[in-house]
C-alpha cells in the first residue's frame, strides 16, 4: 500500500468525562493531527493525492471546525452551563473527546465527506496531545 501523510497543528480545548484524573477538568492542547491517505492506483503524475489537496480538504477543515474551539460531548453534564457562557466557541461532538475518539471520528466521518469526490481514502489518523502522548485509529 502506498500512502501520503500530512500533519496539521491546532490548539483546542476539551475535557474527558469520567476521567479519574486531571483530564476531567476543562483544559486544552496544542494538538498535532497526522493524516494518512491511500488510493488503489496512483494518479497520472504518480501521486496518492497532491499534498495541497490534503491541506485544503483535511487541514483546513480542522482549522475551521476545531482550531481555537472547545470540543464537548453532547452528553457532558457541563454542556448547558458552557453554552450560556461561550456558545460560539463550543463544538458539540457525539463522542467523549479523547484523542482516540477524535482520531476515529476524523477517519470514519470527516475523511469520507472531505475526500468524497476524490479517489483517495483517509485510512489512518494519529492525534498527538503532547509530543509524548498520542492515539491512532486505522482502517484496513
């Protein structure tokens, strides 16, 4: 399998509902999101997908939807209070916003939408919360 990889950095807040440690509190990270794209056949130039297309389809999606926002689970008990304080900065997501769930969401939901009119497929995403801590999700 031939792949093309690109990463993008964003700043984003979240909290992990049910976490037994300090991640249960409101906090944020300077995330580095790595995308891995593949195709069944390279294009006429010999590429999986031009890196500028990956940027415009996936990296710019992150910039617009997640950067400098706060991800909050639709079932989070703090949702209503936070909506009253700063609604425009909240991104209500259908999952507890762990790095693992963010990676899965990007691969399963966002990738197919953003790459729908290409021959490429987002097959893996790695979400780094810090340089020492990351989670990945891949499909075969």
